[in-house]
């Protein structure tokens, strides 16, 4: 049985389209591939945080928050590696992440540097939100009790990252512009999810 506890994601995330319920069934049957893909998601989250620091070293708050986030994402990566090792699996090769590729196309170039930063932060926020939603499904539905606990913890952590990314965007752009863009991107994100087949070997 999944742990009985509060559901912090319910009120925080504003995703427009819930994950296809078939995904959790196919994911559970392919835990090796899901863990491998998940490991790469954490690795990409860490490297995306580093890229933001490299690109915007003048934004002190961003540098501070991303430094913390990178450390957390890296520890998630380590923990997924440990879960793989425990089961006799290894990391293996990286796979293209169609979801992230499609979403990243909506980071607008040109105009103010801050506008591009806002888009980048909001795209990262949505990746966090969707990962959080998937972790929640795994926590509530997966049979393996160790993984239930693991995904519960990660769900809480990624929900926090979602909130931090949106807040950070509001440090650099007016709140109403951020909210309007978030609304647009939420619709775009739902469309991307609608057009992707649920896959047995992908976290997204
Ligand atoms: Fe993470
Ligand atoms: Fe995260």
C-alpha cells in the first residue's frame, strides 16, 4: 500500500492534462528502463542548472538558487544510480528526450535577455511539474515499497523546484507577464503531452 500522507502536489501544480493512466502500468513493468531514463532526467536537471549559471552569472539570486538546485539534482542522480545498482542494472546509454526537446523549442530568442531567461525558467518549472506528477503516480501505484518511498521524497522535492523556478522568474520579469507566459506554456505543455505516446521506457 502506498504511504498515507498529504498530497502537496495537488494544489501546487497547474498541469492541464493528467498523464495517461496506462503509463504507470507500462512503467512498472519496465522498471529498469524507467530508472535509467529517470537517472538521465536528474543528470539533465543538474546540467541545465549549471547552464543557467554560465549564461547569467550577473544574476546573483539565480546563481545562488541554481547552485543549491544543482547540488540537489546531483544527489537525486546519485540516488537513482544507487537504485539501479541495488537491482543489478547499470546506467547505459542516454536516450533523446522528445518531451524536453519539444518544450525547449518554446524558449523565445531575441527581445530582452530577461524575457529569454523567464521562458527558460518557466520551461524548467514545467519539466519539474510533469516529473513531479509522474513521481506521484509511481509513489501511489508502484508495488516496490522502497521505490514508493523514494518517489514520494522526490515528488516533494520536484514540487519545491517548480515553485522556486516560477518565483525566480518573477525576480527578473513583472509577475503579471510571468503568470501570462506560464499560462501559455501550460497549454503548450498539455498539447505536447497529448501528442506523445506513453512509452514504457520514458519518464516523460
Ligand atoms: Fe530531481
Ligand atoms: Fe528538480
